[in-house]
């Protein structure tokens, strides 16, 4: 699959109101380019792909807004919108915050968020210059998942 086809399929899958097959997301992921840590710094608005993963729907219910990457050593994985409408980093739910590293995943080295207080990794690839695709991976999950698939839009 070429990059143009991957971007088209990504948009189609993102627009779906029903479950998204992880196999199709994996095909998109394989065609996307890796990103460097310095390319993803900034504020990002998040959303998820419904693949039937146990985490699906839970972050939205908790008020998840997205992620903020201030520097390689200062990443905020769970930016939430409080009842007052203000954004805050939920360090209780996230068990701390995170840092950004270049980590190999599926044979490619790409920007990855490493959580401080739990064995969780969010791997990122570029859909375009304003959109990232993410795959959440954690200790104990095999090479075939199940993974949590999400996307981020630059604010």
C-alpha cells in the first residue's frame, strides 16, 4: 500500500461509526512514515479507533482531550478537560506523566511516548504534517496485540 492509499484508508476508518478491523489499521500503519521526537512536540487533540479493545470508550468517558509534548522529557499523555472546561494533566489516571524516546516497534524506529509509572508505550507515525496515528503497546501484550489504536490532530 502506498502513502496516498494509506491516507485515504485512514480517513475512511476514522470516519466509521462502527467497529474498525485492526488488520486494516495495521496495513495503514505499515505504509506510514516514522516520526522523530522533535517533529511531534506541541499540543494534540486525540481520538480513538473502535477495535473492540478493552480501553475503547474509557478515555472519552474520563474526559480525555489529547496529549501534550513539551519536550522529550516532558510529555503529558492524558490531557483531560475538567468540568470547568479547563485542560489538565491527569497524573493519577496516567500514574505520572511520560517522556519521548525513539523506540523500535515492528522493525522500525519511531517516536514513542514511554509512561513514567506504568509499562505502557505509545508509538507514533505520521499520517500527514498535522495528524499522527498511534498504537498503544504495553508489557505483556504479544506481537499481535491486542493493541489500542488512536489518532492525534495537531492543535
